[in-house]
């Protein structure tokens, strides 16, 4: 089963929460249960693995919707 993901990355106070809520209201979008899971920047969460990350959405079989998350901390990562 194919899963499609989109990340909303923005600076603090730039409207990522409003954008996340607006997109999350669309029937073809599945918003993450946690707005800022910080999976890609928090080593403790990264070690939990991709299965843990995917568990943050309520996927239903078959599900062709786009999963979204928003994390402003991604724009503050030293690699960026």
C-alpha cells in the first residue's frame, strides 16, 4: 500500500498552524495527530523508526489520502 506524505516547514509565527488546520480539513488529507512530531530532528524519535512515525496518522485501508505534518523546528535544524 502506497502512502503519500507532505511536510509543512516554516518559521515560527509564519502561519504553519493555520495552514496545517486548513489543509487538514480537506477530505483527501490526513493530518498528523501531533502537529509537530519532530521526527526528522529529534534523535530519540528518529530511533523509534518509520513504523512509529506512520502510527501518528489514522490510515484506513485502502487509503489514498495525503498525510501531512507541520514542524517549524525542521527549518531550524543545523543542517538547514
